[in-house]
C-alpha cells in the first residue's frame, strides 16, 4: 500500500512539473500584443486602437473617468527594432513591457501610447519606420494625432510626457511642435539621436529629426532626465550632459543619475522615487542615492 501511495505521489509530482513546463512554454509563445492585453486586464485597463492615418496606434486608456488638467502619457521606446545587429526586425513590438508596467503601477491618471507599427501592423508599416525613420516627421505626426484624440476625449489642457530609451527623442520633438506639453521626464533616454550615433560609431539616421535642431524652443520646456551610470546601450550620463550643454539657458532642466541602473534594470524603483517630485530649477545636476 505504501509503495502504491509513493508511486501516486511521484506521478502527481511529475504531472505538476509537466503542467508548469507547459505553462512556461505557453507564456514563451505569447505574442507581445497578447502580453500587453494580459497586463492591461490584470490592472483593469482597456487596450484600445486609436484610428489614424497612415498608422493606427495602440493605447492603454486611463483608468476611471476622473478629469485632470494635465494628463501623464507614457510613450513606448524603440521596441524590438533589430532582429540582429544588421537585420531589422519584422515586428518592432517591444518584448520587454517595462514602459507599460511603469504606467500600470502609477496611480496618477495616465495613458500608455505605443509607437507606429507596435502591437498592430498597417499596410504602410515597413522596417525603415523603426530604423532610419524612427524619429521621422511621419512618426511625430502620428503620435501628435493620437494626443489630439486623447485630449478631445479626456478634456485635459496639458500633457506630461514620460519616456524610456528612444521615446525620449520623440517626446522632445513632440514638445517643440505642440504648445500643450508642459513637462517631460525621461529614463535612459536617447535625447539626441545624432549625438548618440556619433558616440556609438553608427550610421546616421538619415531620415530622422534631432531635438537639438530646436534647442531654443526646448530650453523653455521643464524636463527631467533620469540616467543610469551603468547604461552601455545609451551612454546616458555623457549624452544627457552633452544635450543639456547645448541648450541655452537650461534653467528648466535636470539630470539625475543612478549608480544602480543600466539600460534595462532598476527603473521601477528609480521612477517610483522621482515620478512626482517637483523639478529643482536651482541646479541641473542631482546625484541619486543608491537604491537597493
């Protein structure tokens, strides 16, 4: 009898292990769109498709109906732009949903907005849109149309843009073309694609715009840039300081550095610490304490 029970226990343990492995495989096979939908469902958020020409955009709508004078909008970064070092991806949807997680964990009224051709494809989607044209006027216009739709629906007068990685340059470019963006906060942000490719020794993004070509307008927009000392994807401290040095004056800008973050890790804790702190206009340099 004991041998029989022992055998049953072994089979039960084997069955549980198989179920765990099958579950892991199913998660691994989950598409970025399905993963984003699951994240939204888990936080009571609605995934919507904002109509637009030539690119519809995916949005996670604000939770509830409370109106805010200024709405915080999280912009997605590069996503999965390259399959290899030399081969563009066929689908730029992000595999790492860090930006969406930051939005879901933020109690401030906010929306999450993906870039063109992320999570939803259109006939006009092609790899150049997330490679050389990733900061093109086409992309800026598409995002600006989406902000117009959001503003019309939620009746906010202003926007705060929150961006990660390549979303930073898009936010800055949006800000110089609109009059309703009153605050920008970035994390591990590419603030100047032109400076970035020069530092990395990459080919110029010939079809993209650069925020520093509009430095006079940018100098008047309050902005905080959180950078990681261990970030080797975007040499953030150097890039952020080089960017600020070219703004004149830059009394409305800050750089905050963290020794505990690289390009991917640690941003949840850093952002939770800084997301609602007012800007300190007295200094453009702040050293973050180590967050453990």
